[in-house]
C-alpha cells in the first residue's frame, strides 16, 4: 500500500512538472485572434506608395553601409526595411490555403526584389568607392548559420506577429536574417560586372526568404489558423492542390540546398583542420590556400615556398585525407620551381598578405609620421623667424647683441606642474632700464601673438 502511494505521488509530481512546462511554453497564451493576425500580415504585404519609398531609401542606406563597411549603418537600414511583409505573407498564404494572398505576396516580393537590386545597382554604378569591403563580401556566400538564422528568426517573427501586444521582434528578425544586404550586394555585382557576387548574394537572399516563409507556414499550421473557406468545393480542391504543389516545390529544393550548405560547411571545417594539423612543414612555409568544394570532386590547393616537398610525402598526405572525413578530395601543392608557378605571383601574394595584416599598423605609423613632420616643419619655421625677430628688435634696441626666442617647458616645483612657455633671451652691451625692458617684452607679445612671454636679460661684461 505504501509503495502504491509513493508511485501515485511520483506520478503526480511528474504530471505537475509537465503541466508547469506546458503552461510556460503555451503559444496560445496571449495570442491575438487569428483573423486579426492574418489581417496584420496582409496589410504589410503590398509595396506601393510610402512602403515602396521606404524600401528605396532603406536600400540606399544599406548600400552606403556596405560601401563604407559600417555595421551600424547596415543595421539601421535593416531596421526600417519593409521586406519582411511579403515573405511572411507567402508562408501565411500557404498555411491557410489563400491562393489570392499567395499570388499577391509573390508579386509584391518580385517588385521589391527588382526595385531593391535596381536601386543598389544605380548607387554602386556612381559611388567613388569601388572596392568590395568585408561587410559586402560576407554576403556573397551562404553558410549553415544563415539557414539556421533564417529558420529560427522566421519562427520568432510569426510568433511575435500573432501576439496581442506587438513587440520589436519583427524588426529584430529583419536585422538578424539580414534580408537587405544580400540584395544590395547583388546590385554591386551587377554594377561591377561580377556575376559571382550577384548569384552568391541572390542565393543567400533566396535561402533567407524560403526559410522565413517555411517557418511562418509551420507556425500557422501548428497554431491551427482558420483556412480560407470556399463555396465551390471544386474550386477549393483546385486551390489546395496548387498550394500543395507550391509548398512541395519550395520545401524540397530548400531542404536540398540546406543539405548542400551543411555538407560544404562541414567539409570546409575538416579541410581547415587538415591544413592546420598535417601541412606543417619544418623547412617550408604555406603562403596561400584555396578550398574548392564540389559534391563529386573537391580540392585543397596550397602554395608553398622553401624546401621542396617530395612526391612520396604528398602521396602520404593524400591518403590521410580520408582520416579527416575528406573523401573525393584531391590535394594539390604548388611549389617554387614547379611549371606554372610564377615566383613573382608568390612574392605578390606574400606582400599582399603582409600589407593586409599590418594595414592598421601602417595607418597608425603614417599618422605619427605626419604629426612629427608637422612638428619639425613648425620648428624649422620658428628657427628661421629667430633671425628676423632679432633684426627687428635691434632696430628699436641699439645695445642688443644676442637674441633668441623659443618655446620651453617650465617646471613649477611648488605646484609640481609643468607648462609650455615662450622664452626669450636678450643680451645687451649695457644694462637696459626698466622702460626699455618693458618695451621689448610688450613688442615681443605683439610680434609673436603670445599672451605671456618670459624675457631673460643679460648685460655684456
């Protein structure tokens, strides 16, 4: 009996814990009426009037941010961007079988994409800063992290959009998923004729958009939003079939693309680990490495200077690739003296690498050198003026024999402070009177435009 009581008590505790967590994670808590949420998302789908102008301005701001490599400016552009509207509209339409909303969302997303790429292309065609900065280059190739950010960011967005009290989660999702920078980068690719940048950036935008729509679709179905009702059952079946086909055509390629991204990311990680662990030569130095991923045949290319690496050692390294989970990967080592290996190119790569590593240091040194040059120029100028001032002073003071003037550091021992003061030394043939000394001091203040000046008077023997 006692044992049965303990079992019931334990069961009740587990049940209470489960109820506690169910209440904590209940998405229906604080949920707005589904119809209001649907209307809220529908309102943000269309691009015309103010929405379109806001998009254009945001694209220009984001393009400037990418151009000058400013993360803060890019974040600001993403914050004001209205791009999330039609993307969430696509997921909502698929979730509630609203074919009209789906067509409207796709149409407006297409308009937004064309306007965005056109605006950024025009900007990058006229900007004087043509170099691709790190913020721009980061948007040319998607990774597994972009997929995860888009998926979970989209989940956060639709959950926040379904609440009675709207939070700042929607702008936050726009920032996290970074929808605008890839479109700006695609525009940069068109403006510069670099189609690798264009397709890479547009691919990243596509991945983000698909997974935000997918996450919206999942939450809408999970929270059982009311589906659109049709009076004509035949029409309803047709719409449902269209939505199903669209959903499959969207999800299947996106899963395949995500799988390829995960595979490539893991391969690159293993390849970098292989280079770090195995390609450490005692009398040779790796100056460049290139990773080329392909599902059927990948490659690791490295350029080496120093003592030659024998073919037997290269073959041994090739066999070790399997241990690093790098199947179908070929190792190619370019060495000085090999056919096709230009030493001038290798030297150029070394200098480029050294410059990039020390660019900030070089800039700081340039600033210090410029400051020292200015100080030297000011010192030379003041040195040249000493003789001019001395000759002018001798006109008014015939007994003046020797004269110098310069800035000096004066230490105040009483207050333990130091200050820079203009100090003049004047040697006269005979001792000047007080009026002559005062006249010299007042003239020097006017001549040097100094508020205070110390004058040391000395008389000849």
